[in-house]
C-alpha cells in the first residue's frame, strides 16, 4: 500500500495531482507570485511605470509591475473585455531602431502566436504602442523553477515529473522550427498545480541576437545564459540548432537532481545524490559536447525519462562506506574482481589497459613482453595487495595464484631482457622490422610477412636484409605498384645508430639507440636551402588550399631555415635530401616541395609518439618559401 503523501514543509496531506510535492500554501510562500520572467536579471532599460503604461493601453488594466531583465519588463494586467489576467511584456526600446527590427518583430511574433501548446506560455497579441513594442501573453499564476529550487532541493520523482513536460514543449516548438536558445530555470514556470509552462520562446530572435544570419535577423551574436549554454552557442553561434536546447535541458535536469551545475569535470548525478543510476546515462547523453553525440530530439529524452519513472529503480550508486566494504569492480568485464584498496584497483586497471593494447596490436615490438606481462603481472600483484588489504579474507589460494603469476611474468620479462641485451643485433632487427612495417602501413600498404635478417657480418656496421612477402597496395616513389609481391631490400648502416634503405625509390630510415649526435651523410638539396614560413597544418597534402588555409590557431612552428651544411639554426633539427631528423622525439620525417600559382611550398611530415603508437597517418606542416637566408647559404649550383 502506498504511503500517504504529505507536504515536506507543513506536513499537511497532499492531493494526488500535485507532482511538485508542496501544498498550494507553501508554493505561494516559495515565491508563486511572479509571472513570466524573474525579476533577478540585469536591467537593460528603465521600465515604464504602471501609470505610464495605463495611458498607452486603454484596453488593459495594468495591475502591477512583475519584473525586468535583459529581455524586457513584465507587468500583470487584466483584460476586462475577456475577464482574464494577462502578462504584458514590454521589449527594450533600444532595439526598435535596429535594422530590420520592425519586420523581424512582426514575423517572429506571428510565429510565436502559432505556438499553442499546454506547456508553452501563449502569445495572445502583439504590436506597438507609442515607441514601445509589446507582447500580450498568457499569465501564469505560479512561480519559476529557480524559486522552487531555492525553496528546497527537488526530490528525484519531482524532477521526473517536470522534465517530460519540458520535453513536450521543446519538441512542439522544434517541430515548428523555433529554437528557444535560453532554457534555464528562470524561463520554466510552474503553476500552482505543478504544470510546466515555458516562457520567452523566440524572444532572443525578436531582439536580433539570434545566431541565424538571415537578412532580417541580427548579427551572429552569442545569446544565452553562460552556465546553461551549449558549447556551440559560444564556439559556433552561426551553427546553433534545436540540439542546443537539449544541452540546456541536460544542465537543468542535472541541477534539479543534484542542486549543482555541471561545471568543469563533474561527476554523474548518482555519485552526488542517491538516485536511480539509469538517470546518469540520460543526463550525460544530453550534455555531450558535440551536438551529433547528444539526443537528436527532445522526445527521445522524454521517452527515456518516462521509462525510468515507470519501471523499478536500478540499484543506486553505492555510498563510500559500501564501496569500502564491497569493493569497486575492475572494468566491465571484471570477471568478479572487486577491489577495496585504491592502490590495488589502479594497479589492476593499468595492467588491464596494457593487456588490451597488446592484444589489439598497439604495442607491436613489446607486445608479449610488455603488454601481456603488464596484464598478468600487475593484476597478479594487485590481487596480492588486495588480499593483504582484506586481511587474508580471500584465502591462501589467491595468494598462491598472485605470487606464481608475479614470478612467472617477472621471469619471462627477465629472459627476454637478457636475450635482447646479449645480442644487440636482435634489438636492431626488431627495430627495423617494427619501423619499416609501420611506414608501410602508414603508406596504406599491407603484407603477409616481414622478416629482418643479417645480410653480411660487418661488426657494428652490419647491414640487414628486409624480406617481405604478400606486399599489397603499395605504390613506391618511382611509381612501381606492388600487389601481392615478395622480395628483399637492404638496410645499410649510415652512422649514428641509423640504418637506411629503399624499396623502388621509397626510402626507409630507422634509428636504433641514442640520436643526440646525428651525423647523417649530408646530401645537398639546393631547393630547400633558405627560409620558409609556416602557413598551414593539414591531414593530407590534397587538403591544402593556398588561398584558404585550414589551420585557424597558432602554428607550433613559426618557420624553419635550412642551411647549406645540412643543419638548421634550431639545434634539434638536421636535414638531408628528402628527410628531416627531429632530435627531440627521435623521428625522421620526409619532406617534398610543390608549387602552387608560382609559389613554392614545403610539406614536412609531422610524426609524434601518438602517431607511432596508434598507427595513424602523419599530418603535414605546410611552409611557404620566403627567400634565401643570409647565414651559410649558397645559390643552386650552376649547370656545367
């Protein structure tokens, strides 16, 4: 049997149709004497007095001033002919002189008048009286959501009763092509029966601060209340659509559930208060930064909320005390592993991530030794720490498993380390295999097998043969196309721990060991000597447009100067024909020169650690020729 509902303030019995959980008397005390707009906003103009308006609106009895803000001033009035109260909204006079305002006002006001919905404040009339533009709107005898929140935190069931009504209003307006742009508690009204009414639909557009660029609409100014605005309202105001309202709804929903705004790196609602954990997904989905990752329609939010409200609650997020007692799962799937020790949990999760990266091939050279060693070793050690932390409650079997796993992985790692260090050629061959394989994949090629063996024993300068089989989709620098081909090419030692070779004109350079003192054999390239200014950063050479650069921010490289001795003024770069060596991140990048509209441009591959680990294609710095340098330069050699 359901418990009898009572008002949390005065303890009086509540009627069954009061979803807010406050009796009418307490609602009035909480601030149910405001109208369509909160009086707490900033003032954009001096509001006319009641007496001044009475002369301009003889058909109305101006009862009282309600409030004012950036969108105008609101008055309670009585329409004697229809014997009803209305809200009279006066727009700021300063906007009347804006270009196109009169036509925009008439057009948008007519659109608002067509928004007839139970959860939207209706527009009864509009026009101009003297120099003032006005809207006559439905009067809501109630308060706004902000005042209700100030009266005390809403219970989760109250929030679940309010949100679907907001969604219905938004969906109806969005279907009519109208975006609110300023959803916040002050614009969500509730009458004395708890029914939701959204006000100020389209007012932003009427005032000419819309994000649209229509000829009759104002410039693409940012409009909204900062803490409730979607990211695109600030970053891309010209691209704002109805999904911005869904983001703002997510902020309002989060605030209703937790009493806080989702600022910075915020926790899911269920970690702040004891609520159904299924609400986390709804709120976080609505708060996605990218519009395409959010709910695309307001009725999707409504459906989710109503499903949660109409079904048994999932287990709420455990309290800190419960977590200490029952433990926190490793990851899904957790295989039943839970940890009460924070150190053990973090260690186990680190091992799990390393194992996953190894299994997916993101740790190619150290796949078994590092990735799976981390998986078994760290998780085993984490289990041992957890057992000790729980004071042996898990039994001796877990201790034995953890110790054996740790010894096994440690032994395996030691054996491989000794193998690599006892024969440095193994490490060199592995490095060549890894880097050549990565460069082939970056070029879009694939292969069945790639083996690296000693070609001829020359001590420290031993060359290595790269045997490939099943090489497909590879187009070399000289135009040769490899499709299911097999063969071999030689990687020769060129000094300073570097091996270099080429396959049909495509050059491969592999660095093994330290590269602090690179002394590549210099090959003169007169076309590159001189000063170059950075102009763009593109994902592919074909994306570069000299008349419309892609990069909008500040480029990391301002420019580069290549000297005739194979150096640059920057000590962290060395170059030889076709290759730039980065001393800092130990990578070798290729470059080439192309000409657009009579101007030379230099394309330099940008390879970072992330590119190497994730196997992504390199980006390109684009530099424009800006003239010969006066330091160690020389003109191109004259023809014989």
